[in-house]
C-alpha cells in the first residue's frame, strides 16, 4: 500500500470514528470525548495492519459495533468504549490488566466478558453451547456485555457475505437459535427483527428473495390503502388536540415466513401482513394508560375491532418492558389491519429495549421483571455440572416463549412462559415448594401437578412433607428452573442407573460376541426412538427397556439404504470436523455412493425428510455418519447453532436415479368422481407413481393423503399444480414428516 493509499484509508477510518461520536450524545462532553478518543487510538494502533475477510481494515468493525451500541441500543460512554475495545484482548498483545490500568475496572470487566472464551471442554458438550453458558454468566454481572455482544453479532450478520458458505450457515443458525430470541427478551425489537431477516437471507436465500420481492410489491400496492385507512384516525386525533404520528409498516420477512410455516398458508393468505402504529405524545394531566384506551376507543368508533385480537400490554407490560395496546380492526375493502397504540416513551422502549428502559425508570426502582429474569439465569448457571446442550435447550425454551400472567393467592403477579404447569409455578416460588408439591388449586379448583396454566389463573400450591421429587416430573415441566432442580435431585441416582444400563447392554452384546459401537447403538436408538445414548442406558438400567429383541434389532437393515444412490456435492471435505479447516477457495468435494458400500454412510433425517431439490445441509455425528436435513428444519437450526463445527454444506447433484416416498395432504369440496379425477392426473404423470391413497368425506368436505414415489421437488411441485387445477380441490401441500414405520 502506498503512502497516499494509507493516508486515504486513515482519513476514512477517522471519518467513521467522528460519525460514531455524533451518534452518541453522551460521548460529546469534553471529558467523555477524550476517553472515547483514547480508546479509539489504542484500538486503531493495536489492530493496525489487520483486515477482515472482506478486505476492509479491521478497526472499522469495532467502530461499527460501538456505533450500533450507541445509536441503536442507546448505551453511554462506558459501553461505547468497551465496544471499541471488544476484540483488543483476544486479537492483540493487550491484556485485561492493561485495560484496567488505562480505563478502570468497570470497562476492563466488560471487555473481559466480551472476549471469546477458549479452553478445554468436556467432549460430550458442544463448545458453542459452553460459550453461550459463559456468555450468560458475564451478562448477569453486567447486562452491557450482552448488549454489546448483540451489536457485535448484528454487524457480523450485516457483513456475512464475505464468509464461506458453511461458516455462514453456522453463524446464521446460531443467530436465529440464540441471539435473536435474546434480543427479543431484552426488548430490542428492531435488532431482533434484523437478525431474523439476515439469518433467513443466508439460510434460505431463495425463500428470502422471493418473499422480500412480494413484500416490496405489496408495499407499493398498500400506500393508497394506508393513506385512506389512517386519514379518519388522524382527523379525530387532531380534533382531540394530540401530537402524534400514524405510520403503516409491513411485518418483517422472517415473521411473515414464520407465520406461513406455522399456519401452512401462502403469502397471499396471511391477512395481518400490514400493521398501523399510532405513536402519540401524552398530555401531562392524564395517565398514559387512560390516554391509550381513549385513542383505542376513538379508533374502534371508526373501525370495528376483531374481539379475540385485543392485546393489553399497557396494564401488564411484557417482562422485557414492552408496553402497547394491540388490536386488529376491519379496515376498508374488508381487510383486517393490526393497529398498535403507544406513547413516545413506550415506542422508544419497544425499539431500543433495556437501555431505554433505564433512561425512563432509573436503575434504583423496585426490581423489574427483567431483573428477576437475570436472577433466574444466575440460578440456572449456578449448576456447573449440567450438560451444556441440555442447559441450552432448556434456556432456549424459556427465552422466546409467550408470557402468561399468574396470580398468587395474595394477588401478586408472576410472569411465566406459555405452557407452564402448576409444578413449574411451584418451583418458580421456591425449590423446596417444588420438591414438596402434591397438587394445586387453580381458581379454587383442585388440579394435578401437570395442569397447564392459563393467563389470569390464580394458583395456590399444596405441599406435603412426605412428598419426594419424581423423575417422571420431567415429562411435563417446561421451565428451565424446574427441569434443572428436578435433574439435580436425581443426578447421582441417574448416573448409577446409566452405568448399570451400559453394563447390561455390554453383557447382552458379549453373548453375541459383539461390542458396543456407534453402528449398533444407532440401530438400538432408532428402534426405541431415543435420541441420546444416556437416555437409552437409563431406560435399560431401570428395566423399562428389555433387550429380548436385540437379535431382531441388529438384523434389521436401515430404511435409508436408497440414499447410497444419490450423488451429492459437499462444501467441505468429509474428514472429522475437528480436523477440518476449510478455505473459501477450496473446491467442493463430490461424493458418489454406490450399492457396493458396505455401510450406510448417509442417512435422511426423519424430522424433515428432505428430497432431491430441497435446500439441504449435512450434519456429521460423533461416529462420522452424515445425516441430511432440510435447511428450514428446526432440528437443523439447533445443530447449526450448537454444533456448527459439524455442519457440512451440501446440495443435490443429480437425482433421477431412484424414486423417493413423499406424502401430500389435500382437501376440498366433495363432488361426484373427485377421487377418479385426482388418480387420473397422477397416473398420467410419467415422473410420479402412487403408492396409496386415503380420502375421507364428511359434511360435503373431503380430506385425504396420498403417498407417492417421486424423483425430486420439481416433479412433486408440478404434480401439486396439476391437482390444484381440478375443480373442487382447494388445498394441496407436501407433508415433510412421514411416519417412521413406512
């Protein structure tokens, strides 16, 4: 690089730094500006000569992270300084002690929390899961750690294009599984939304691009609709003397896609794609809550509300501090429109979350729900022996769950995740109450421990000194706290039962002159539909699984033998994940399997049944077996996030070699001869063969399913289109999950 180029680059870097200062109001006092500049100069010098994968100077990354922390999250001077320095300890010769001497203990501790954690972990645990655990531990000490980490993740996602594909999949999966829900829990709605959209963009690029275009097209169509819809509302608010802003917005691409998946609907049938937001400046002489309801009343005078779609988060805010009134009303042209009513304060908290909450409420007020949540995390983390992946599963379950409000007998409110049971509530009050719980009274009616609670229930826990915790409780509790406490009670007993179960299996195999290996274990696990070997040993040890059928199990051949015939392209070599260090420039490894293979090296995941033409990825398990998943499969998402080092990008190379079983569901208006019309379309298709058909009719409506042998998704989609053309057929869709016995 010439001197002129270097000077030009340095000028650009300093311009970016000045933009950061402008974005941080609290950094602009002379004293604070001096501190931030000092941090920048240190980081600039420390990262000198380092470049990102994209080729840009590395220092631009911490500057951008600090800018997101200041501008989009609202952190102050200490947070901005820590963000600028967040990679200094990991990537340069500076130590935490150096930073403590220069900037003080608080900033140094935040940077220490942000420094990526390396070390030797238990082989049964995922390194990523263990890192998440330690990250949460630092978050409990100072929530700014996780806020800056989210800013760091957001900038990494914005610049993910420069990474090789298998890295993009890992980072995107990790983001969707862990970081986006965490941003949601901390009230960072704007960041959560962008993280979700970017994850979808890299995991399913075609889906993202198609949906983005549809959203863009519908936005243009909706401009006139929005203007007509909001005109009478604006007129009424002006007449009442409010300062306000009424804006129309589309839901995010990811939230639309998610709703399409959950409800199995096309884009055109998602009715609440559009939302109107009313943000007003409250009048000083009236409570905010009163004014929100007054505006709701004005709007429902103009448009009729949908009775079951009113959400009141003004009276009982969400645990992350979110406050608003939501309703769905019938707008012009018979279209349902979601409307959100917020004050300017509520709007800032909704978009910027926790940091904005501090600004309005101060840190010395009574404990908030968020503080209680952080305390709950700390309790979970106090158990150092818990399996990292199990911990992450339990934590994730409670992270993104909808919330319900439960009342104690004295009228206090407890926020619980949706689906929580009476026993979850008992453990939420206190561990000892959970252990001694024998039942509960919900709204004064006696219910069992497994009773699922609903929002608004008043719950009284009934205990007995004779009660002991039972391992079966794990089958119906949902909160991470309850699961952890129950597991703790049985930890030692469970270990001995697992060891006993392993010995029993070894003895039975020894009689057949066999030893335990990954292939034998996989057959036994598949037969009993168990995912973890410890769970298998536990059930054998307890006697709930007998080994009388062992000969039959071991002699069965894998259902997925056909997969040997497919030709696949893999984005990295098929050596052990720990040894693989792929380079972006490496050519793809092509693997061709034939019927001469003695072992089943590749299997199709039962959870999502990908077929040729689907977007897929491959996961390499502990025995080097490659399992193919659809990229949109929830199990694949979990694997990408928790065991990303075992993910192999893959795609179908050729596929009209063998047929694969697929299942389609269909429904419509029952008419004479409808079944013969459907079977005629299938029989005329040269690329598809029918295995079985089951159609049932009731009250003039028919529903049914058809098992088909097909070559790929293109043939299946063409057939679905042809069936949809039949008069009377209203809905045809592919079902991913096929029963295991087929």
